[in-house]
């Protein structure tokens, strides 16, 4: 079976990590299945090649359309956009005998699905997040909904995403839920020696408690809430450091907030990291106040490494976190209340470790890599045989 995956992007985030894990998983369990990729980001293309899949990087429009202006920019770029995509895909079809294409972003689903169907392709969609829950132009919603009826199968990566797709008007019978999974053998807790070495590398003291965040530094991930709560936590505890791993459009805002609050010695920004495991491994707690309903790869990885989670009670977070057992889900708590929850957890080592252990067991049982890969392969195989 030969599958073409189309994933344009401007940055490497959770969906891109999911694709890289998919390559490694298929290579491990179904080496006879070949994955081919088209993307728009050269850095992502390099990582795809390193993971063992063939990739073509196209110099075309890569915006995830969600506004009227975005839609107009897409239409302006459409001739060049369609020329490059169709030329590349049809060439791959002739050369590699590909007849199953997987689309992953709204732009390609809207524009390419009708044309690919016309050329005899079976088109699978992957819904990485609850698209209809985001503020999006009604024109985009309409086009997205109409195009969904031309797809062969729609894979939702969480129960929340499946429910969102149904509410959005997708054809129910074509939607199937295949929840992400990760390699919990790789994402396993660090030893005390590994933790100490990593802390030393970052100039952290052994006795410092570490509250961590990993992901895009943006409003959608709740960076303003994180900074506000972090300032209060630091006021309540002395030996505390915030470790923020990632990059994003609000990085300068975050650094200015820290400077204005005179907390430069308490916050450490590492920037984007290719291999996040060693950074995750020194977190005592991960604080992830996202306002997005997608299921989070970051939380999954942190839980697999035995780290208790404090995150918002929405969407995919509810599927991952068991409140009070593997971490805390918050709704409308004030920054002061959230700071108290985090401080109490940091002070109670026994409870924190018990939560971390329960978090790891939950990931191993319900979100393991092999289970995810086998279900994905089964869906692709059923579509290919139709």
C-alpha cells in the first residue's frame, strides 16, 4: 500500500510531530506500507526524510484558511497553487502507483478534494483538532462542510474532534475516531542522575522545583494565563523556576512581561527544541492553560514521563487527564486559586509522584503507539480496498 500524505505548514507543532511518529510507527509495524509526503516547510521536510519517508517540498500558499482575508489570499494564489499540487500529485500517481491521498489541513481539503476525486483518488481526511470550535469565517465553514461529502473517510484524532465534526455537519457515516498514541518506552521518566545532569546543564539547582510549559508561545495556548499564574506561584514559593520550551508569536510579549515583573531569574526560555524529552523530564509539574480543544501531544508525552498535569477542562484534555488522579482540570478558577493548586502539588511530593505514576500508566494503557498505528493502518487498508 502506498499513501500520499499532504501536510502544508508554517511551523512544527503537534500535528507535525504526529506525522513524524506515524512514519516511524509504520516503518516499525508495517514496513511494506510506503508513505510519501508533500509539505511546504523545508525544516519539516528534512525531519520527514530523517524519519524514513520520501518528501517533496512545494513553494506554494501554506496558510491554514480561516478568515475571509485568508480565503481571498488563497483565491489569488490559486492558479500557481493548483498547478504545483496537481502536477506533483499526478506525477507521483503515475510513477509510484499511489491512489490513496491523505489531506490534513483545511486549505487542501477545500481546494484539492474535488479535483482529486475527479482524477480517481480515494481521499482520506485527518482532523487534528475541533475545527468548528475555532472562530472561522462562515464561508470557510460552508466550503469545508461541502468538501467533506467528497471525502472517502474522515479520521478524527479524539472523541471531542469527532463530536465537533458531527456538529459541524460532516457525513457521520464517514467519520471514524482513531486516537493518537505515543512510544511510552521512549518517553519514560528520567533517572535521578539524568535529571541532575539536565538541571546542571540549564544552571538549575538540584533543590529547585520546576514548573514547565512546552509548545507554541501564543494566545491560543494560554500564555497570558501562564505568566499571570506563574508570577503568583513565585510569590508563594522561593525555590521555584519556570521552564518554557518553545517559540511563537508572543515570545517577545512573554519576555517583556517577565522583565517588567523583575522575574528574569525565575523564568528560563529555551526556544524550540528538536528533542524535547530531556526538558520534559525535569518538570515537576506541567502547566498547560491552552484554550484549544485539540488532544495534546505535549500532555501525552509529559504524562508518559510521569509528570502530573494542570490544564484547562476542555476537549481533548478531558480524554487524557483524570481529574485528581493524573493531574488537575480547571474551569473558571482565578489565577490565585490556580497558583494555590500548583503550590500545593509542588509541596506534596508523595501525591505528586503518585499522580505522575498514574499518568504514565494511563498513557501506556489507552494511548500507546502500537494500538494507534494498527488502527490507522486498518483504516487506510479498508479505504484502499474499496
